[in-house]
C-alpha cells in the first residue's frame, strides 16, 4: 500500500489554508479520500491511477468539495458512513453508492470509527499508516466544538488509535505525522489540561460560558473567541454528563456541583 498526499487549497481555518486529499494505492485499486476540491495537482494524481473508490473522513465542507466531480470523472464507487447518508449527500451534492461501518473495507483500507471532531468522523487504516482526517495534527490542536463536537468520543478515539500504534498518521491538515504516539499523547493530555482549567474556572465562580473562556484561556483570543466558546461548551457538556458541573446549554449558564 502506498499513500500519496495532495494538499488542496480550501476555505478552512486550519493553518496553511489547505486540506489534504489522499490516494491509497493497493491491489484492489486506488481509494481517493477527502477530495477537498478540484485542482490541477489532484487531477494529475487521479489521472495517474485507476480510482475505484471515493470516501471521506467526515462531511465537513473543507473535505468534500471535489467528491461529485471526481466520482463523475472516474466512475468510482462513492462511500459514506452508514446512518449518515443524508448528511453526506447534503454536503457533497452526491448520494453515496455504498455505506460502511467500523471494520468494513474500502478498497484495501479498513474503516475505523473515530467520532468527536464530527459525529460521522472515521479514519482509514492501511499497512502504511492511518489516514486520520481531523483526529490529529502535527502541531496545535483539533477543534472539538459544540454543537457537533463530542469530547468524550474524541478522547476515546485518541485512546483507540494509540492502542493500534500505527506506523504514521496522514492527517487532514498539515504534514504527515511520523511519531503518532507522541502526537496522540500530546493531544490527549492537552484536552485533559483544558478540561481542568475549565472545571477550575467554574469552581472559582465563573457563571457563564463567556466567563469560563476568559478564565480558562491565558491569551488574547481575538477572532478565535467564538471557537473558544464553542470548545468550552463541548467541555462543559462532557463535565455535565459526568456530574462534575451543572450546565444549561440554552442559557450558557454554568455552576459547580
């Protein structure tokens, strides 16, 4: 199995403004993963091989912009996460031909359920490593933001991938990750540290999401304050489920238990 990365310019907040499309070449043909848009570079990569399958790690706009065009051009089978077909079609403008679930094969890749960043998020395991979408990045962190983000699911996904001990990670944004264990561990403990800051802010008297943001982040957020607030809401959802805080998502009010 060989994995080819083709960065595609997209409307994304990720550093570099690009989303990685991947071509997974194996005996069963090539799988095109996350065709984020149509570019000359991706056209050339697709033309060099027989693409038999098209799939995405999740249906966020910056990962799906080229699905319909490349499916039409190649005649490849288009896949979506089972139970998320309507979400996939709304995002891509193309109904899937087939659906997959955990453990299914798409070409020579195996599907792994990795929700958290998005409810339909999956990864694709290959002999060369795991195409991990927005589960991990080499530097910085991944957005896990309400209302879609689920911190409990995201932490489980990180632990599951750590247990698999992949050779490398092929992320949705940025360079290939050659030390997956270090990156996954860093991301896991980053989330736990953020959670401790948020819970500490609530116990110190912060009574609203905005107040928690101000207390839990030790830097000026500028244009990222809305994203920080959505991230705090996702953390508060987790803490509320675990009985550690009280959180009213309708009013953004919060209190300790």
